[in-house]
C-alpha cells in the first residue's frame, strides 16, 4: 500500500514536471518567435537539429529556466493537502454506501488535469490547431501558377557569366537609417546600405527595401530553397529520413539543376554542419554542388575540432576560405556558381569575433556592423579579380531575423514593414522598375537567372517572377496576405509532383 502511494506521488510529480516544461517552452517560443509557425517547428522536430549552435540551446534554457521553476513550484504546492480519501460513505435507511469521488487518486487527478490544460494551452498558443486546419485545407495556388523550368525556354548568353550568391544570416533592410528606407534612427550597416544604393536593390518602397516574408520561406533551409527553386518548403513530418534522402524535393527544377545542365561548376559553403536541415542533400541532389562545411575544414586541416565556435567557424574564416575556393573555381575552364552563407548574425545576439568594434549599445547591432564591413571588404576584393567583369554577385538575407521581437520594437517606428535585404552587383541587365514592388523570396529564383543574362520564357519559374521584367509577381496579383494564406494550405500538386517518391514512400511507412 505504501509502495503504491509512493508510485502515485512520483507519477503526479512527473506529470507536473511535464506540465511546467510544456508551459515554459510554450512561453519561450511565443515570446521569442511570435511569427514562427508550426511548420518550422515540426520541420526541425522531425528532421533533426544536429549542428545547432550550443549558444542557441543555452540561451533557450536560460530564458526558460525561471518560468519553469516558478510554474513547477506553484503546481507542487497543492499536492500536499491531497491526503483525504477520495471515497465517502453515505448512510441511507440504515445502510452505508461507498461513493468514489474521483476514479483515480486525488494527486494523480490533479496532475493529470494540469497536464491536459497545459497541452490545450500549447495547442492554441503555438498554432497547432491552425497547422492541422491547413493540412486538411487544400489550395490550388501552386497547381495553377507553378512553372516548371523544364517546360519553358531558358536561354543562356553565348558567354556565360559566373555567379556568386552570398546569403547573410537574418539580414534585413531594417537596420538601415529610416531616411534611406530602413527602420532605425541611424544606420547599423552603412556598407550594406552603400552597396544597395550603388547597385540594384529591389524594394517594396521608393527607397532601400526588400522581400516580404511568406509561408514556407521563413527559416534558413526554407530561405535557401525558396530563392533557388521558387517554391516554399512544405514537407511531410514523418521522420528525418526525408531531408536525409537523396531525393530531397525530387520534383523541383532548381537553379542548381539549370546551371548544372549548362555546364557550371558549383559549390556551396557553410560555416556550420551542412547536414543541418538537409541542406547538403538539397544542393547535392540539385546541381551536384561540392559542399564545404565545418567538417570539410577539419578534414582539410584548416582547423581542429577544438577551434569550433558558434555554429562551426566564424565568418572571418568563411570569407577567407570562400576567396580560396572562388579563386580555384575561376581558374577552371567552366563558368562557376559559388554560394555561401554567413552565421555570425544568427540570433541570439550574434557572435562577436575578433575585430568586432563596440559602436552601438547592443551586441547584435555591433555584430551586424562588423558583418557589413566584412561583406564590403569581400566585394572590394572581388572587384580586383580578373574574373570580376564576367561575374554577377548577389547579396541577400535568408529570412527575417529571429532576434527578440522587443529588440526591434524598441528601434523601428510604428507602421514600418520589415523586409529582407538584397543587392545585385554587376548584373548583366538593368531592371525596368526595381522600386515599389511587392515580392517574396520566391521571386529571387528567376531574378537570379535573369541577372546573369538568362532569358526566361514568360519571366516566371516555380512560383517566382523575374523582377527585372515588368510582369507582376504573385504577391502583386493576389496580395501578400492572400498568397501567404494559400501557400500555408495543403497542395496535392506539391505532394505528388514536387515531393514525388519521397512523399509517397513516407506515406506508406506512416500507414504501416
């Protein structure tokens, strides 16, 4: 009997532990990622977070620890009074009847109710109900507007241009002075502002601006995919075998596929583990890219495991090694496509590497200011290379910053719309109208190709529109909000045509 009481108490405490954990995690996500939807959370839940910076994990634990302890202690307080029996005796006509107040022990009943309530809170606050509603709602927007690059004419110039794509982690035009189109009272990234002004910047205003976020493009892997394939990232949540598959997005016809067909040498570089989110499989499957990441640097003797910082290696090394790889690619007898992604400006607060100046009050601003200088130095280096005249450079953010929303609220003015930074340097053509456009990361796909002189029949690929043309984007035709809602819904075309065998095979496994 005593043993049963101990077991019941232990189970009750465990339920309350889970309740506190769930509530504190929900609060952390809701406060720090108010715009994040379940799609991203489920993507990383089922496809793994291998390669995540330990700093990100520690930050989440620190911010969640106090709420967890408070909830756990408060929930434990009522446990002690639950010593009364949950059976009462009712006397009726000289007969005693036993009545069970609760079918289970009071402590278990209480802890179970608390756990159920916490699940309900998480269900609604995290948008789980919206997620399932989207799964059961179908839209034909992808079916109706998707343009397969294999079905339209894509014509390259006789002398093919080299392509360099630099993704700056979380880069927004927001960090630019509001008088120039940003949201700040001052410019945090003056070099990037100068680059945007002196080259081509596609904008949602008549000043410096950028792309608007939409469903399935709002995190790094999704940002890379949407800008190079014109589709949002919508995957089945049946296990990490999907992004680890050789057929990742098998039905998509991407930038890498097109350039491989045209004889380009292609390479992608990450200062982290390339397998994070299945990035390596995407780039290998689509364009047979050479992949250079944190482990490549170790294998080639450029660094040791003990030198790991942040997500892998700092951006100063990324730029140095990018120069080496680009120089090698330029020495070969084929045009090249080199893509790389920075990491220093990742939340929380960014990574302060050697040489970062303290120019502003916040660490995050100082890190962005240093990144701005690094990008400017890299572009200056490129301009002095013999292959520069035949090379187009594209600088873009991968998505909105996920830094604490309060950080942005304390700086930007009411009504300002945060946008993703972009700049096209040494483009083969000039845009008809780069300003006052409504566009998303999906539109970068055909726009990147057009920047190296490629002519696209109809000026559309995937769901993207060539911004160098005068054709309206889907965001301009349907409205950004409507486009966002429709892309969030399920798509039979995407499931069967884009995901192809992966989706069908995983559905079979899920039914077994």
